[in-house]
C-alpha cells in the first residue's frame, strides 16, 4: 500500500526498535522487548497517533528451539521470505560502514488500527542486489552475536539507516525519534550531521526509553571498534558523550542527547535515576494490547458486558460485576485448549484437574526459573496430587547458564515425577502463539526474578487480563499491580520497603521459603474454594484497566511526544 504525501507530512513520531513483534510467525522479535514494541504500535494505530515504525528485517530471525532427551537446548536457524508478504520500498539508501557503501532497503508492513488507521513499519535489510554477499548477511539474524562487529553494524543500520530511510521516503516532518532502548542510538549521529552539529537541536528531537536495570545489560563497544566501523567519521562530541571508561556506551548516548527519558515501571524509574543521577528520568509503566492478548472466550464475555471495552479499557475495572459461571466456563475452555496442545507436544501429559502453574519468559539467569526447585523434596510433598507446572522459554545460544537452567528443569521434572508423581513439562520453541495459550490457560502465573532486576515484565499482565492470578516477586510491574489490588494474586518474599536486594547469599532461601509457604497455606486452599478462586480471577482482570498499552501510549503522547499541543489527535485525552 503506497503512503501518500499528506500522510507522511502528518507523521511526526518515528518509533525505532531493534525488534518489533508484529506476528508470531514473523521473526522480528526474541522476547519481551519485541512483544512490547508490537503492542505499542498496535495501540498507536488504534488511537490514530502519527507514528511510523523502524525495525530490522531478519530472514533468520532469532532461532528455532528444541530439546534432546537430556533436556539440552538445541537451535536451528529459520529462513523466512519477506517477498510474498510485504512491499519493498522502491529505492535503497546507503550506509557507510568502514570504507564501504552498504545498500539498505526495507520491507513495509502495515499495522491497521481498530478504526482502519494505518501505521507503517519499515523493516530494514541489507539483502539488496548490488551488495556483496557478506553485506547481504548483515541483517540476517536477530541479535547476531557472532562478533561485536556484527552487533555494532546492525545498530548502525537501525539508527543511521532508519533516519536516512525515512528522509528518503519523504517523512520530512518527524518531530520525535523515540529510541526503544539504546540499540538505535546511532540515529543521533545521523541527526547530528543533518542538523550541522547542533547538539541542542538533536536533543529537541529525541526521546529515550531504557528497559535495563542492570549495568551489564547496556550495549557497549570498544572505542577502537567504533573508530574502525566509522573510519574516523564519528563526531568527537558524540564520542565524548558516549564514553564509559574507554568504551562507547549506547545508553549513555541515548540519555545524553534526549529531551525526555523514561524507565518502564515506577521502581525501574527509581533504579534508573540512581544509575544515571545526572539526568532527569521519568517512568511510564508498560502495558499490553488488550484486544491482541485477550483470549476468545473472555473476549466474548467482555464484549457482551461492555461493547466498547477495546477502546475504553477502564471498563475492566468493574470486572467484579462479571458472572461467575461465565468466568469459570471461559477459563476451563482456555485450560483445556492449552492442555490439549501440550498433550500433542510432550510425553508427560498434564492433568486438567490439577492446579497448573505457568512460567514462560526468556531464560536469562536473573529471572531464576529454577527457584521453585530450591528445596525439591519440600516442593514435591506440597504439590503431590495437587499442583503441576508448565515452563517455556528460550536461552540465548551463547548463554550457557540459561541453558543449564533449562536442563535443570528437565532433571527436576524427572525427579519430581519419579518420587512424588508431580508433573513438570518444558515446552519447545516459545513464541507468541504459545504465549497466547499459556497466559490464558494456566491457573496461576509464576514470576521469580532477582529483586529489582526486572524492569517491568508484561506476561503477568496478559495472564491477569485472562483471569489468571499472579504469584510473583514484588518487582517490575507487579510491585504496582499488587499494591493496586492485593486480591489479584500473591507475592513471593518482601516488598520494596528495603531499597536493596536481600542479598545474593540468602535471597534464594528467603524467596523459595516464601514460595512454599504461600503455595501450601494460601494458594492451594483458595483453589479448593470455588467461589473464592473466581473472586480472585475477577480481581486479576480488573488490573487490565490500567496495565494496557492504550493507557501507556497516551502517556507517551502527552509526556514524551508532546502531542497534547496538537488538538487533532482526539484519542489522546
């Protein structure tokens, strides 16, 4: 679909993200950051905001995951052909990498909002005729970790290429470039050159969102590598702003050259201000796109009760008014769908009658997927004939500790089944399709990160929307969610009254013990009380009134994009 000049002139916000999860089968995401980005652009389209998206196009995506009989993760590349699904932009631009002119083209993907509003996303690719073969592979794999050179080149293509492409396509009225994490910070280099080295004018156009509360999680490159790929073309002022003890820190650059900066939850905003005390940093708590993540049975219930709930999510605050039998029937349908799927993809068949706990996310070690096995015999005794577990998630191919956690789940599952009859299954190739089934089909959503290492998290929001109570460490969004409604789930361990982590030496002991006590003394007895459990489910649903991307993107529109000054955007207020 060709975009006309009037539309381009009206578009004032460019959303730049290394990954945007627009569809489960399109390999442009790896985990929470990409899924959140997809929800963000869906809500922006629904609310008719003047946004255009920039991402990279990955023909090999992240990877396809499977396990061998010992529980070891194995990976295979996937190949995805964009030719049949997308429109190619007519003319490529060039990005100078070292002393080579690399052609960069893009595929256009259109997100259509509820009212029919179009939001285009341009997926940048170097698989372009005229490029040398090695150049064509630059955008092949998401988070290409073959070398730091590959990574910095991808980020040059995203940031520099994104700004240049929009200019070449006629988007001449971009007032705000929203960098979703530091991967796109090289956009500032291109703007610096376009604006004749005026630092203040660059700042006027930039908005920066950080998602990473751990210093090691921010992209850094050796200054020698920056010099190599830019061939002395990196402006000295930019280089100085990004300097981090001799390394080029992409987050430092994003923070330094933005007019507005934010974390993605209240606690994450606090942590970010401590990490970067020289900057004013706000927070905008993440959300999820409710129509996309709401399961079909609950969609029917909500539409019958509140016909316009999709555009007015605040109506879900009244979830206590929903009929108990409707809630029960909807959840049972979702649970049966999940377990039917699981039975076709695992040898260890789950039981529809048992309380089913779900844990699904990227297997970074700070997420502590194996916390519940800390005292495995205690777990087995509590769960026997009552509780079962379903896990899903990918470990980065080079993250051996994450892979070890997956193997530990496999081994713990065998032990629990052989000694207590407790079932633990690990589903292969976690993606958005499987996520839809998990967040709506389990009975309890489990989250066990090291305290204050989770910036926000969104999977628990999707579960709550579908009537699934959360059982989580008080971190990220759940700190806010539990305070809003303590009847929407349960907590693991202490709250944030102590600003510091309980400590590496004993936090596992503290949190595991809290998990076992709450599971045995609160969750299992509550589940046995039909009316009380449904009451909990309704309270969980009520959280969706706030934790949604319609509310979130309205906050960005007002506080970051400054669209409140443009009265034509009727859906902002």
